[in-house]
C-alpha cells in the first residue's frame, strides 16, 4: 500500500473533496426525484446541472 501525507494541509483537501462529493450526491438525488415526478424544471435549475459550480455563500 502506498501512503502519502500532505504537508500543512490539516485536512483541508479532504474537507473540500468531501463537500464536493456531498453537493454532487444531493444534486443527483434531487434530480432523480424530479425525474420520477416528470418535473421539466429540473433542466432549468443550475445547481442541479452544475452542482460543483453553485455558490455557497
């Protein structure tokens, strides 16, 4: 097994990757729900189409 350690990262990269994965998972789940309901607005919601580019502030 290969081990790696990032200098001075203190988990920031892991936190950012986890947040991105969570945003993508929420988007996929909501998109599937809207697809089951045949909601055409799902194609107009930018946060569902591009969840990693959505503003978080």
